[in-house]
C-alpha cells in the first residue's frame, strides 16, 4: 500500500537535497515528484527565502541553476527533523 507524503515531508526532502546545492533535475528525480509539483514547491520556498537559486558556470562555459537551502531553510529543516523524532 502506498503512503502519501505530507507537504512538510516533501519540503523537508527538498531542503535536505538542497543543503549542498542541487540542480532542479536532481531534486526532481531524488524526491520522486512531477515537474509541476516541484515547480510549485520551489516557487513557494524561493518566495519565503527558504531556498535560493544560484547561477553556476561550469568549465565549459555552460551555465545552470542550482538550488541551495538558506540559513532560514536549514533552521526549518532542523525543526522538521525534531518534529519527526516525536513520532518514532
């Protein structure tokens, strides 16, 4: 039987994946959600300054965006993780 994830679980997963910086596709595949779902959550997290978007240029001169959890986001992730310890 499948268990649906709560919004808090999804946000926690995105924040955890973005701690060291991650491309949108990395977050998409590792969090197992649709592109439109990811767009929704990233827009919300960017608006609230929980995640930030950085442009990176690689050695070949190609640029891409990575998403990084901010200090505010790290604090939220810590609180989410603390919350789950109550239910273990």
